[in-house]
């Protein structure tokens, strides 16, 4: 079973093993692997069935009240550090030399809007990293739209993470480095698709997503992870046309549970 393989193999997403430097944060409906030295999520995973939720969007962000503050991003505001339970004022683009980062969700609020608890947890800063505004609102958002479409046709597992490098910018006020890229794999019952998207503002719009399609084999080498899918889906780059969303708003999806 796919989920059995995932539960076993997701351990491989963390570097070598879960240790004092990498924490597995199991929220209600998704999991984050957090590097405590980086104060940043390195990988994430969640499972989706048909969309049945409509929790109102919350635009506020919070510290994880169950996690030691020393492992979380920092901020310096006029009132000092935010207290647990109170909304944060972290705004990356006001503190970056490049002035272009959004508070980018790894697991999007909308994919957890079946639950007040789960959707609230997506706004924990453990699930948020600096994402270039055009990437966050363009190619990355497009991967979320594809997920939203195909969850109504098949159960899905979504795995992803961030990649750092020499070009990473240190945001001193938040005590974190900006990733140079983000990766994502969407797995459905009959296929899997993967991307590595550069964390920049050029050529990362909605229409640019297909430029960043990549084979899962190559993604594993670049991201240093093992993705738990059938080996036959790892060798070749996925056919983007088989993940087209043009039909999603035009036809009622078949009942894949039947």
C-alpha cells in the first residue's frame, strides 16, 4: 500500500536519521521535519482526499506553542519578541536586502481547510519559509492548484522540502537563511510528478512551472532524499499533460472511492 510505504520511507527524508538536529513535528494532518540549527523546515508531507473543507482563511502567523522557541525563527518588532499564541509581525521583505520574500507556506492553508486545527497549524512559522514573491504567487502556487484539482480524482500524497546553497541569504533579524530552491512531489494512484523550483523572482510565474519538471531520480540526488514511489515513476520526467487542470472546473469528478 502506498501509505504503508510512505510511513516507512518518510524517515528517509530527514538527513540519515532523526536526531537532536532534526525534529519530526507531527501536526494533526501533516508532518514537518525541522532542522533545529537552521530553525527551518527541511521537508514536509501530507495526505489528501476529496476537498470537503471551507474554513475561513486566517492571514495571521504564529509560533508553535509546543516547540522550544530556540528552534524557531526570530523577529524583532517594536514590542519585542511575540509571545506564544499572539500573531507574529514577521515580514521577510522588510528585512531582506533583496526586498522580495513572502511568508511562503510549505503546506498550504487551503489544503487543510477541512479542520480548524489543521488550518491554524499551517500558519505556524515552522511551516513557513522565505519564498520569492513571484515564485510563491506563481509556480509554487500552481503546484498547489494542481494538487487541489487532482485530490478530487484520486487520493494524493504530497512530499516536498527546501534546498540551501552558497547563494542563500542570511536574514539576521529572523536567524534563518533563505532557501535557493523548493521541491515538491505529488503522488496519485497512477502517477507521480516532481519539480525543483528556484527561489527567485525571474521566470517563476504560473506559466513557467513546466520548466522545472524533473525526474524523481534526479530530484533525489539534488535534494538528498529518497522519495517512496514505484521505481517506474522515478526514471522519466512526468508528462505535464496528464496533470492538466483545464477540466477541473468544467466537469464533476468521478467518485474514485467507489
